[in-house]
C-alpha cells in the first residue's frame, strides 16, 4: 500500500512539474547572452531608421549586461554624434578606445567628433594615434597644425610630405601662407639648401630659394643659387631671372638684355616676376637711353597680359618725370595694341600733346574721340582748348558748350570748361560772355574751398 501511494505521489509531482514548465513564458528562460544580442540588434535597427534616442536606450541595456564592451560604447558614440550631442559622443568613443586602443575606428570616431566641432586641439590627440594605423592621416595633421597656428610644425610636416609623396596645391598654399611670415623663412632656406644637395635636378627648389633670397633683398646669395641652377640645368629660364639682375648690377648690359629676353619669353616665369624685371629695366633705361629700342621690344612680351597694360604704365612713368616725348611714344604704342579704345590712355596722350604744344594734333585726335566716346566730357574739353590755341574760337565754343552738358560732379573739370569758354568768347569779341564764364569759374573755385 505504501509503495502504491509512493508511486502515485511521484506521478502527481511529475505531472505538476510538466504543467508548470508548460506555463512558463519563453522570455523568462532566454539566456543572458541572448538578451544582449537582442538589445544590440534592436539598437542597430533603431539607428538604421534614425531613431537614435531609442537606439541609445537599447545600448544602455547592453551595458548593464556587458559594462566594458567597446563596441557598445562605439555604437553609442555614433548615435550621440548623429544627435549632435558632441560631448557624449566624444566620451563614448574615448571610452571605447580606452577599452580597445588597437581599434582604428574608435579613434576615428573621436577624430570626426572633434573635427566637426572645430576642436582642433582635441583632434590632435586622435589624429596622431590614427597616423599609427594609416600614415595618410598626416595630411589631416597638416591642416590641424595650420588651424592651431603651429606653423613651425606644419612647415616641417609639409616639407616631409613634399619629399616623400610629392607636392599638392593645398600644401603649397599652406606653405606660402607660412612663409609670408618672415620668421619662418630661415627654416625654409635651410630646407631648400638640403633639398638642392639631395636632388640637384629639381628646378623648383632652386626657384623657391632664389625667390626667398630676392624677397629678403639678398641679391648676392640669389645669384649664387642662380649659378648653381645654371650649372645643374643649362638653359633654365629661371636661371636667367637671377642672371639678369647680376648682369645689370655689374654693368654687363648686353648680357642683361639677353637674359631679360629669355626670361620674358618663357611661359614658365610667372607674370609678377616678369613685371619686376621690366620695372628694373625701365629704371635702367632712364639712365641709359641707348637701350630704349630693347625696352620697346620687351613690351611685346606683354601684349596678351590681361591684368596690366605695360606700355601705358611705362608711358605714365615718363609722364610723371615730365619726359613728354617718351610718354607720348609709349601711350601711342599702348593704344596701337588696344585698338585705341582705352579712355584713360587717350586722355593721358592728349595731355602729353598739350604739354608739347601739338595743338593741331590735339584738335584732330579729340574730334575723333568725341565721335567714339560722345558722353566723355574730357574729350570735348581738349577739343575746345586746342581750337582756342589755334584761334578757331567758334569751333572751340561749340565743342565746349556741348561737352559742358556731360560734366557731372567734377568741379575742377567744370572750372576748366568755363575758363576755356571765357577764352573762346574773348576771341569772338563777346566780352560780356567772357566775364560771365570767368566769373562762374571763380565762383566754383570759391565754393570748392
């Protein structure tokens, strides 16, 4: 009987256990690792649909199960970064990197967060670490040095990259910016000297060194490097830039002309250097007039210069020195090259003609210009002035009265118009009108004062 009861009791307990197990929810028997995976994959799902707050909540559950999981911290950093919560983003990536410092992407997260917030001093930490994984990040380091004004370090790094992987426009622009501050030029001079010794056929190093010496006013050292360049790379156009200066200083004039022509003809020489050569040669020609034909020939090299009308500028140079015949020659050359359409050059030329008392030429030229530029009052004025000098008073009066209508807010010109009208009426015998215009000119001068 006891045995029968015991057997029955065993079956009852067994059945109750089965029933109990059958009633248990599936979630209550999932293992801890399965829970972690559920939370983590749910966070990825929420991040994918840009529900970043929900993704962070799921990741927080992951951290309760695995408090030191670097991947979870990295994912939190990505979601915080998407929410522009930069402080939490950086802290999350930083924690991930502390746990697993050999993972490049954790440092990348720190760098991207710092860069996005323009916290360049903070970015230095991560980018220096990233260089250990990928040297290409040295390009980023160059930019960060520039943004943090660590120009000495930037210059060293730029020179290193130029030597190892070649130059880029961006790095060359950075270098120009740095070298505009004189205190860094000595470092660059030393670097270029080393580069020339290592790569004697690399012309750009000579060119940059010559420019630095010239900018510092050290023509002697510039010439020494020029001679090295000429020896290493015969017929280099850049070598002729330095040789030109040397020959001028040493009064080897024809050699200077020859070097100038080579430099001006070369497409390798930039326009600013060519203009400097022309300015120096112009000053030389002022004292050595026998070389004026060479100056005129040199101007032809600038015919297509879109920025500066060289012939006109040379004319203005002589104009300021009151060397009127020379000024006229270059103004006429300038107009020939520009189809005569430059208003300023025409006005300068007319004034130079007046200074040399070529009034018939002034009258003829001004009449043509009035036809071409009918709203320019200055051309009417020169026509009136010239005709007065030629005693063509009626013609002078007509041109001046027409031109006066175009004078607007130019008191000096209006004064001159009235004075010339007074002269014209004086020549015509109308003394009342003469006094009227002279009086108006005086009144304008008083009002101006």
